[in-house]
């Protein structure tokens, strides 16, 4: 089983929280979209300490490139959600679609946000 961390899960790790026992020691990946959100946080905070923490995290996980298949999956998901009158934000739509097209379980501390996404495997932190 493949595990993909969303931004909220990465922030939990950056804040020093221990991962849930069910996933501790398991290989995890992140979407390049999550990486961009982490770097935005670093640049917003403007600190060397945050930059170092993010780099340590990125060295420990595989970053999956956001490629054409993920872009197409995002388009389909965005059309579906919009048709239902649901908005979860562009980045989270990309992250959810990326998790689905890589058959990953998305680890999140923000489960309510992702629950409207059909066929998304979630692990709630």
C-alpha cells in the first residue's frame, strides 16, 4: 500500500508530532503540489529554520512529479466537484486527484475537507 502525505500531515511532522502507529516506519510520498505548498510556507515565514526542517522532510519522502495523468485526473475531479457545487480548493483538488491516480492512501489531518472526493482512500491523522 502506498501512502501519500497531504500538506496538513506534513505540517504535523514539521511540528514534531509522531506519526500514527499504523503508518510509522512506512514509506510515504508527497505530491509535488504539497512540496510547493511547503515551500510557500517557508518563504512566507522567511526563516532558515523552517527551510531546514522542510528540506529534512523532503529528503525523507519521495516527491511524485505532477504529470499529465495527474493533470487529467484533476480536471475530471474538478468538473465532478463543481457539478455538485463543492469546492475544496485548487491545490487540494490536485492533491486528491494525484493520490487517486497513483492509487495511494492520502494521509490527512483534514479529513472533512477531502470526504466529498469519491474513491479517495483516506487515512485520518
